[in-house]
C-alpha cells in the first residue's frame, strides 16, 4: 500500500497501529479538541496489566485506553502537523461559540447556507420552568421540546419543503425514548416522517 489514510483518528484506538505498517506513507486526520475514546469501562487491573505488557517507551501512556491514535501521532510526530483552518460543515453562527472557545477564533467558516436553510436566530436559550430530572428522565423538558417541535411542524406545513428536525438528549436513552413516543403522539407518523425526525 502506497499510503494509509486515517480519517477521524480522534475516534480510533491505538490498537489499529498494525494497519499503518502496510503503508509507506501515512495521512492522519483528526481534531485534538474532540473527545478521545473513553476508558470508563476498562478496569484498573486491566490497565495495569496492559502497562506491564508494553515496552518501555516515551509514548507508553499513549497506548493505554483513553487515548486515540491521533493523540499518539501528535506526540510522535509533533513537527509534521499541519493545522487546517477552513471549516465547511456548519454555518458561521453555529460554529461561532466553539471557534471562540476552543480554536482561538482561527477557524474560517466557509459554508454559506441558502435562504431555505437559514434559521434566525441560529441558537437560542430556553429556560424550562420546574424542570426536574427523575432518574434519567426530565418530563417537563420533554413536554417543552414537543411543544416547540409541534410549532415547527405547523409552520412547515405552509412550505413546500419540510425542514428536517434533529433532537439530541444529553440525559440518556430513556429521555430519547420518551421524547420519541410523545412526539409521535403529538404530530403523528406522517409529519414525523416528512420532517425526517431523528432523536438521539
């Protein structure tokens, strides 16, 4: 193999190194600001056993769970790093916070949303009064989200091209399941499908 490209290497574990041995050149693409693979489900004894099995090396810790292949490459080849600044995925309004907070405002957003794609404002804060989390469910938050999505669906009925709708729950799968059921009951299967609703 002339070259071995590794994309989204921030998510790739270091146990993929054997693939690299097949390539004469390596192209490793990743983002040091993204979250590395988690070691939460690896016991302390397993980590100790793995540490003992690894040869002594300045990069020994980079091979342990909780580190990505990108982390290892950043340490091993610090002078070969090229930082890309052009950002194609998000509209400027959506990437603005991360750009300022994590990238020192060096990202250059290049995506210009069409008129039909624009949402103004792109980001709003909604305070949910009396929202209480019971286990991994916040029913009040679910009701608020369902109400907002119903309004969006009603507005979408006036346009020829319904907007897709994505909902991300940071609480857990239980909240997502409850949201899915409540939303299906509120807007019906047809609107749910027309708007390509995704909840996760």
